[in-house]
């Protein structure tokens, strides 16, 4: 008689092993809490960079001055005449103005700019006024003395004069650099006083200073200015805005 009783296998067949890529993550990231620690580090780094870069700023002024000797001047001239007849006044004044400018052009000028002629009624209503200006830039001590004396002998007003540095671009750069350094030093002190750190530069603007206009002007009586070209002091003032931060900047 045949025995049909089922007998279980004495062993389970081995399952195929699926290989895994063990190189996908660094070993230290597999440790407990590693990803959390990484997130904390990244968060602190970003906070370090951007903390305090909001709307809090500080604005300070920076000043600088520079003394130098110069033999370069810019002279403002004004030709002025009055007359009863507008046409006659205009034609006669034009001839006289051109004559004076021809004398001026004989000097070794760096620049000469002639303004437009203006003929207007006098405020009193009695006759007319003719006005025309000119701007002369000249170098050389002797030339400055000579042209001033020449102009004083003519029918023209010396409206003003300013001394200029020989190398204007270089002087302007030195003044600006020194003013920015002064502003940053002041800003650092003010930031420390408020228990903060100085951040990045936001804006820079230049305010009025005689670095733009040269030395003060003189009237039609040049006096001792003819005999002596003085030592000039130029100044520059800038207004600088910085960010304030609770943490020192990394950059």
C-alpha cells in the first residue's frame, strides 16, 4: 500500500541576496543625530551671514582736508554796461567785450568759456543793461598776476577767483579716500556704543565742500592776491550709510 502522507522539506531554499550601494552616504551621516547636527550648523551659518542685515543702518559724515601750493587759478569775469538805446548798447558792448577777450586770449590759457550776451531793461525803467560773463582758467604765477592787472585796467569786473590744484583728479581722489576712512572710523565707534557690529556699505553721497569750488572767491579788488599765490586748503565732506549687525560680518 502506498504512503501518500506529505512530508515538509527539511531545509528552506536560500533567497537571492540583493546588493545594496553602501557608498551613497558618508559613514558619519549614518550615525544617530548626524543630520540634525548638520542642519543646526547650516542654520547657524546662514544666521551668521544674514542676521542684522535688515533695516537697521547708521549714517555718518566723513571729512578730509588737503593743503598744497598751486599756480593754477579760475577767474570769473563780468562785463557790464548801461545805455539808453538797446540796439546801440548791444553793438557797442559786443565790440568792447570782444576787444577785451582778444587781450585775454593772448595769455597761455588752459580754458576760456564765454557766456551769452544779455540785454535787459534797467529796474528803474530808464535805459538798458548789457551783461556778459566769461570764465578763464590759467596756470603760472606770473601769468595770473599779469592777467589780473590787465583785467583791472579794463571795463570788466573780476567777479571771483579760486585757486585750483594742478592735478585736480589726483587731489579729488585723495580727499575722497581720506573722507571715507574718517567716516568708517566714526561708524565703528558708534556701532560699538550701541553694542552692534558694523556691516556692509549701503550708500555714499558727497555734500557741499570747497573741494568742488576751490578756495574762496575774491572781489573786483584783488589786492594782495595779485602778489602772492597762497597755499591752498581743500576740504571734502561725504555722507556714508552702513548696515548694523548683531554679529560681526564674515566678509
